[in-house]
């Protein structure tokens, strides 16, 4: 039998669905007193998100986004007694940053949300789909439904 997961990196987007993803990850560690959860929220640099031709200095805006994301991640972390040293708010390419952090932490599972979509993205959401090829550990895609949409 395979050993239980010991270290899990939970990728959240700080939306309402983050609580569902975190709950599922905590459930994986249930009964494992030595297991640990880490949270990561990745913010794409505004130059990546909107193109390199941003005509203004966005440093203050980006710093504000990082601060707000950290505060939100802390709120989620408190619910599961996750220490501040295991909360990671990073700037970068979402998939690459998550994989790099997973490698640096030596995690054996990445947990990420996957929204219901159609077409090719039906199998996995874009972030989850982007993580699988580069990850050196298991990836659990938790199917979440947008809170603002009714279930079908």
C-alpha cells in the first residue's frame, strides 16, 4: 500500500471556491497527524496579464494585490490551523510558480480547483491541465462550481 500524503500544496485563487478546495485537501490529510498543508496563491505580474506595454508604473497596484491576497489566504489558513510560514503568495506564471514551489517544498500532492467547462477544458480546468505535465508529484483537481451560477 502506498504511504499517505505527507505534504500537500493547495493552490487557491482566493475566491469563494477556495474554501471547498481547502476542505478537500484537509480531508486527504485527515487522521495523518504528521501531514502538513501549504497554501499558495499566485498573482500573474500585470505585465504578463495585460502585455508588456502597460503605460504606467503598476508597482503600488501589484503590491496592494499581494497584500490583499495574503490577508485572504491567512483567513482561509486560520480555519485549518495552517501557520503563516506555510502560506505562499507569489508573483509569476501560475502553473510554473506552483510547480516550482511544490518542488522546493518537496510536496507529494498538489490540490487545485477545476471549474466546469466545455470542450477540451471539460477534462480539467486550464490551471489544472497546465500543472499535470510539469508536476513531479500527484495532482488532485477538485471539481468546483462557481458560487454565482446555479447547479445544472
